[in-house]
């Protein structure tokens, strides 16, 4: 969902936007060979972004967050080098957030 608020005549021209995401991934098994050790349960990730843009669109400041529910999940599996290390689970990104500023010349 994305929401924008545009200024009305007589307003200062500042523009804010709000974006929210819910990313769902159902049960799955990794790899083409469908190895049962790579079975994952379902999970949902929540992301959000709130931004403010100047009237001339020259700069923007945004507050963002990803995986706001701090969901623990396996992003994918990989086999160890030359098959010696067996199966490795690569974990997904944990909760993160930040402030981003940008300026357009």
C-alpha cells in the first residue's frame, strides 16, 4: 500500500508519502531435488517507509524499517563446497531500520 499526500493550492508544497508492505511466503522445500531437510514453514515480513519531500523535489528524508516483526526465517539453503560441508541454511535479514536523506542536483 502506498499513500501520497499532495499539497492543495495555497499550501507550502511539501509532499509526504507512506508505504507499508506485508510479504507472505508459504510452506516450501528448497532445491530442485526437494530434500526434506530444507522444508520451511510459512512466514510474513512487514516493511514500512515514511518520507517527506521538499516542494521543488530537490531533497527527501525518509524513515524506513524492514522485517518489523523481527521474524526469524531461512532465506535459502546451499550445499557446502564440494559437498564436504553438507547443507547450510542462510538466514534472512533480521529487523532493520534507518533514516535516509537524498538530494537531487
